[in-house]
């Protein structure tokens, strides 16, 4: 099972890559895989019918009780056969439907990825994994509906489908989490085995049902489905007829055994189902676009499925699942018929169609068989399901569910009549009457898939006994109702048969009275109008709120955020009682002295007007914090803090060259006092919050055994480095990705275009000045021989220290980040001593190579253990005795640290080139600086504006 999902997922990527070479025939790859998988699942049918459960389980996140747990029971088998069997034929249809020269390469990948996601959804027993499949189908649906992204209507339809189903999905996720809190497990099978009886569990079920209703386009969410017909016809056949819209029906059927006895279950689902059934059928009678007609018919049929399954008895479960299978078969066939007609005539408008049966007899035959199944005409499979649904509702009406049974019976009967009417409108309007449009000759292979599905619906009508046996395990799981009779074409002259005959007659009369009208429909669905009005109001509110709050003033935005932090969490902290007086202020006099110096520097930094002075004072604060780390026994933290502060100071000084020497006096003094008060309040909140966190410990700290665990797990004595590259390697990977993005962002802000090596190269001066560095300044005014000489001496030492910190970081203070910072500072020194040309001599290639290479090394170091049977990110210790060096131990996570080292060096190189050499280049090219505001009251000779 997992292999099938994986193959389809991989095929989605491979097929997209091959699409440009294979053209439309690339669809035969997922078609072959889907049909082969459908054959395998079909072979499991006897075991499933006997009540066996096939399971596959892979532990994923055991600490959260989440596993990739796949389960194949009767319900899952039915949906898997729909996804793979019907989906496989749709893939074959795609190979002759799309044109190679207009086919987007992503189409096959998206459709195959959807098939993998849908299969994962229906097979997952773990509700979190089910949710992942659920949301993946939403994303793929959005991308497929909006495949033609140049069309505004496609984009709008895709957005509507995404918003509606995502809201339902988030609601469902809330229900899943709430259900886990009540049952203690994410396993659906475990929940069904011991259904919770609490109020919270009832709310959880209700929230999950909201997700199901949104996915299956049940009132009040029905309006997204007709709009989704903007997608290509094969997409509509797969997603919006056969598979995705069945996800909600699947969830209702899966949860029914556990929650059917909830007071709202039957009345809520049956009522919503009947309203949806009627609304969809009435709107289908008014459509001129045959594809949209089928879409509204799908809404109606989904309402029928919810009505039947909502009864929650043995008979209704059997009838509902039979209708589900029948609907997937006949509706996919009808959508593909629409595709053939559209391709042949160039139109889907009923007013331009008619009489095609004489020109397209095979297509007409397939359409008639599929429509007969949809209308419940014997001997089609749809008739079996419709008769079973009427029998189930009537049985409930005569049993203990009198009121709800009669309501369902009448609703199903009236819905059946309306279905006959719009089925006749579809078939007669396209294939009978006078020929309006002469069809073009199309490939006969295009007709194979809809014809096979139509024949399958016909054969299914004679397979009632087999279908009953296959569905029995799921039917028996429902606690309510008597044993359901096996499906058959003939049960005698029963009330259900009489009701069907009346429905056929009424349907024919309704079509005669209203179905032949060829007037364009008028007006939108009221709920759809409400949705669009709500979205417009939301957009307007967003514009108004943004216009009033996002003024473009960074101080104002920060003030708003910080005020909220102080006003709400701050007050809650003071009222919580988490703070106590048991506080040890210091451990040594050195800590007190350092804290006093840091405080004084911080206060002066807030009052000084000189930018350089403020930057220096900020560095005093940073170095003071590093000293506090060291006094607290954290040499690793102290080292990184000191190096980071040095880098920060260098970058600030580089930026200072393009900034005024003094801060402005604006805003006014009163505002400064307010900001000072806010700053004090925020600092106080941060200090008190940290203190409260330290005083709120409830569990034993892990520090006691952490050294031993770190050595056993990561083979290193430096627990900080082991934590970074072993225990939380994924977090570190995310953090260095941010560093990479920041370096790229800084470079893009400075350079309109990336400078080449030749851009920064200078021609030697004729002065013949002797330099200590190869690329040093040739100008006597810019040169500093002492600095050049010291750089010549210090650079190799700093690089050696950098490599040393990288090598020893797993056991002593250091690591890739600290080593990279040292190397970066060394490069900054080269730039300060010799300028951009000297930096180019030191590193004669682009920083992107270091950044990309470092990221590649990190990813490979995380993934490679899987190739030898280990876990992702697992580390190994290799011990060897080397000549001269003696006994040595190499831990494989050194490669992770090397990747970090490369990324940090690359980021520093990008920063220095952008903010150093880049600004130099701008100055040389006489790039005029932007006007800078200066104080109007400070120094002689300064104007208000330069």
C-alpha cells in the first residue's frame, strides 16, 4: 500500500520532467501504475470481504503518537479501487485528450500527485496522516483548477475552492486534536473500537463533519464545486466526480459506526443532504453548459449520498456505499463524454448541440448507459443503489426511526425524479433532435475510457451479491439497524420499486415541462452571492485596516506590537502569581561589575546623538553579555556572542559610511520620553518573563545526565555542539537557511546586478607603491602600511584558528558557526586593509558557491545515513590510530559542521562585498546618495537638508 503511494508520488515528479519529451503520452506512465495497483487491490477483495484487515505501519513521530499507519478494510478498499481503477482510465483518457503542443508539463505531475494524496487519505488510519492527505488534495485541486493561471475566472474559481475547503480542513483539524485529547490516540480504528461518549468527543465529531461537508460540497458549502468546472475536463472527471469530492463521504462513512447515535447526527446529515440534493437538481435543470449541468448534478448526488449514509443503519450503509461506487463510475464517464463532445464540436452549450447520436454512436451509447445509471434505471448499478436507499429509508420509517426515515424516503424519491429530469436534459439535448453542429473526427481511443466505465456500471447491476459480500465488513460495523438484504435487481414488487417507477414518470414529465427550455440561467446561488459579498467585505476591511495601521512608519509598527506585548502578556504575568521573591541576584562580584558596565553603556547609547558612538556603546553591551555568559560557565555562548558582536560592529561601521554622522532630533522630545518609557516597560517584561520561566520549573532538569547522553548519542563532549548538529539538526538547518536568505537579500538590496570579478578589479597605479598585500590600495591616501602588515601576519593565523574551532567543536568550545565567524572576520580585515580588490584576491569567486555548497553538504550529511540503513541525521564515530597523530576519533557530524562553516563564510563574504566593496563601487560610479535629513540645531555649517 505504501509502495503504491510512493510510486505515484515519485511518478508525479518523474512524469513532469519527461512531459516535454513524451508529450501527451506521458500520462500513460501513471495510467500503467494506477491500473497495475488497481489489479493488486482487486486481488485483495476476497480477503477484505472475509473481514481481514491489511495493515502497514512505519513509525514517524512516536513522541507525538503519530505514525504512517495504513489500513485496508472494506471501506478503504472501495475508495482505493475508485482512485486507482477509475483514475487509471482517466489517465489513459488524458493521453488522447490533451494536445502535446499546449500541454503544460506540470499537468501530469499535479494529477499524479493528487492520486497519491487521495490514496494516502483513504488508506490512513492515523488521523494526522489522513489530514496531510486531506490538505494535499486541497492544494492539488487548487493548482489544477487554476491550471490556466492567465484566466481570471480560473484563478477566482481556484481561490474559492481553496478557501472553502481549507476552512473546512482547519475546522476538521481542530476536531482531530480534540478527539485525540478525549481518546488518547490518533488511530481511527482504535477510536471506532471504543467510541468516546463525552461532550467534547461529540464536538470533535461535529467539527470533523464540517470538514467533510465542505470537501463534498454540501450546503452551505456547495457553491465551490460548479465554479471548479473551470478546470480541464479530465481534472473534473477525476477530482470533482470520482475522487476528491468523495473524501467527505468517506469520512462520514468511516465515523458513522462511532458517532451515529449522537442526537444531531441523523437529523443534521439527512436534512443537509436533502436540501443539497434538491438545490443541485433544480439548478442542473437550468444550465446550458453541459459540464456545469453535470457539476450541479454532482452536488445533488453528493447530497443523496449524505442523506443515505446519514441514516446510519446497516441497510443505509450498504446502499450509500453502493451509490458511492456507482456515482464514481457513471459521473466520471459522463464528464469524459462531455470532453469528447467539446473536442469534437468546440462547444458545450446545449443551444448549439443536438443530433450527435447519428455521428457519434459509441459516445452516445456510453452517455445513455451512464445517464441511465445516474437516473436509477435498471439494470444499471445506479438502480441497485437507488433501490437499496429507498428500501433503507422505508425500513427506518417502519422501524424505530419513523420521522427521519419518512423524511429521507420522501427526499430520496423526489430527488430521484429530479435526477431523471436532468439526465434526460443531458442525453436528449446532446444526442437527439436535429443536428446543429457537425462534429470533427476525433481519435476513437478517446472514447474507450468512458465506454468502459459505462459498461462497468451496466455489469455492476448484475453483481449485487458480490458487491454485498465486499461491503459486509463495513456494513456490520454500524451498530444500528437490522441485517441488510443482499443487493439484487429484483426483490419483488416492493414499495421502493413503485416509488422508482413514479420517479421515472415524474422525471419525464418534469423534463417535458422544463427540461427542453434553452434559456440562459439567471442569478447566482444565494450562498454563492453571500460568499462573494463576504469576501468583498473582508477585502474592504483589510484595505481599511491596513490603510489606517500600516502607515509605513517602522517606529509606529514596532510601538504597536510592543504595546500589545506589554499590555496583555505583561499584565497577565503580573496577575498570574508566577513571580516569587526567591531570587539570587548574583554569584560573583564580576557579574555585578559587568552588569553595571552594560547598564551604563545601554543608557548612554540611548541618549547619544553620534551614530558611531552609539554603535560602539552597543558593542560594549554585546561584549558585556558575552562576559556574563563566560562568568556563568558558558564558554561556547561567550565565544559565539563575542564573535557575533564583532561581525555586527564591522557591518555597522561599513553601513555608517552611507549614513549621516548624527541621529536626527525628530521626533519631538515628548515622543522620546514615551518611547523611553515603552522601552523600559518592554525590558522589564522580558526580565520578569525570564524570571517567571526560571521559577516555574516543574520537572527535573535534564542537565544532570545530559553530558552522558550527549556523548552516547552524538559521540561528543561539547553538549552545545552535539545539541546543534545532532539533537536539533533540523532546527540548525532551518537557521542556516535563514542566514543564506539574509545574505542573498543583502546582496540584492545593494546590487542592481551582481558584479563580476572584472567589475571590482582595478588597474595598478603608476606610483609603484610597495604593498604588503597583493590587491591593496595603490593610492597613498587610502593605504595604511601598518594595517596591511598586520593583516598579512594575522590572516593566516585567523584562518588557522577558524579551522581549529571547526575541528574541535564537537568536544571543546567552537564549532562550524564560530569557525565561520572567525574566517568571516578575517575576510573583513582583508577588505578593510586593502579594499574590494584585496578581498577579490582572497576569495576569487562568488559567495553563492560557498552558500550553495554549504547547504548541499549539510543536506547530504543529514540524508546519507539512510543509504546504509540508519536514521536521517544519525551520527557515527570512526576511531583510528594514525601515524604521528596517535589515536583519533572522527564523528560524521563534522560534515554538518563543515556545511555550516561554509555558509557562514559565504554569508560574511556577501555582507562585506555588498556593504563594503559594493558601496565603494557605487561611489566610484558617482551614484548620488539619497537626500539625508539632518538636525537643524546641532553643529555649525549643517543645513536642514543636504
